[in-house]
């Protein structure tokens, strides 16, 4: 039989886990927002698009060059 304190503790952790799972789902759908919010990196618009497309399509290739 659980005591009241144990029930509160378990409900706190259950609530925390549910909230975490919501955030994880949100960040998986929006990796560019994860980079900004969690890692604290400000991305340029083209970088946001790259992260988004890397997550959405099965085949992704980005060919980049540095000047001519």
C-alpha cells in the first residue's frame, strides 16, 4: 500500500515524464526549434530549412561549396 507521500512523488514523476514525452515529440517534429531552444544555437533561415528537410525526407543530399 502506497503512502500519500509516495503517491505524490510517483504522480510528480509520471507528470514529469508525460511532459517530457510531449516535448520530445515536439522537438522530433521540429529539429530546428530543438537546436535553438535546447542547444542555444541561433540558425540562419537556410540552416533551419536544412534541419527541417533532413528530418522530413527519406533521402537528403546537401552539396555545399565555399566560393569560386
